[in-house]
C-alpha cells in the first residue's frame, strides 16, 4: 500500500507487476463518490463500478436491466473521488454485441473516468477484445459464472466443475489473454481451476468464489459489509463482524486478502 504515502496512482503496469511478484491485488465494487473516497483511504488497489448496481442499488433480481447511461453516471460519481485506485467499469448487458457498439459503449465509460472496461464471455468475445485493445481501450475479461447470462445458465451455478468444462475454461482464458485482455475475473469456479488458470496466465486473475490462489480478490461492497438482502453466496465473508466501522471492515478485507487469510477453504468450491 505504498501509494498511500504519496506514490503514483495504481496503473495496469503496477497490477501486472504485482501479479508477477505474487503480491495479492485487492478489489471492491463502489457506485458513489463517498465509498470511492473510503476505498482509496483504505488502500484498495482496484475499484470496480459493477453492473451489480442493478442488484444492490436498483433492487433488480439480475444485472440485465442496467444500461450504459446508468453505468456512465455511476462511473462519473466514483471517478470524482478516486485519487489512487485503478478504476474498472462493466460494459452492461447488450452493450457490446458487435465491435462498433462495444467501442461506443466503452468510449462513454472511459470518458466518464474508467481506466479499463470489463466484459463477460470467452472465445466468442475475441473479435471485440481485439477491436477494443487496438483502439486503446484496456479490457478485463470475465469467465465462470456470468451474471449477464444467468437466464441462459438457469441460475447462479458453479461453472467449470467437470474435467472437460475446466479444460475449456482454461482454453478460453488463454484465448482472452492472447486477444489482448490484461486482466481476468473468475467467478464461482472450483478453487483448483482458479489456481490452474492463474498459473497458466501472465495477466492477473481476480477471483470471486474462485479460491485463494488467484492474483487478487473482489467482492461486492454491500455483500462484504453484510447489508445485502437474502442469503449471501458461499464465497462472501461479512467483514463488519467484529468491527465498529465500515472503514475498519474494509481495512480488514485488505489485510486478509494481502495475507492470504481470505478467502479461506470455506469460501471455495470443489471440482
């Protein structure tokens, strides 16, 4: 957390170096300027303006209702208070159906303050990843459980459990990397697969229910504060337990990710 003492803001070069040096990367979601400022104070390296705002801010049952305009608004809010963290924004559902549309959507998010955009999907997104990267838009890919495809998947289910499915996901990860993606989120997959993919790639992997061996970890802020309605996913830990403030909880999250304490075995999935 040296940047808290006046170092330069986090860049993709820094994140790639952290991956190489096996220093864990901390990421949390934020959707407003107040939380953005707090996450910066706490030393979170990456802030994700997630389309999860459809669930935790708007009250929808999925992320699919979220629009580009809404993502731009929340990205602007977060960016105004962001001083050091690397800022990633989600390309929302149906906003990147072809390369031209993807570039238009990504350009809006970048102008709003994003340092990188995230899209869901593997080898079928190669053309879009290549097109964006060639036009100076950094890309984070997302494999495993894809929230925008929840209706197609039939619910929020662990992915990559069979040997064939695991091998296919590894192939997709390598394909995304070859296409130019500089980061990869892995969601709800067996811990052993998260480790395998991380070992094979030279770009950082960020796990959310993907085991302790990814390059870093991300959680939805409301989930890790224990304020989301309903039963939390297995991979979530309530960091407000034992802490008197949100800031203390976030600092605990940073410490536990950095030390390897979080996620524990109880937060992972078997293959």
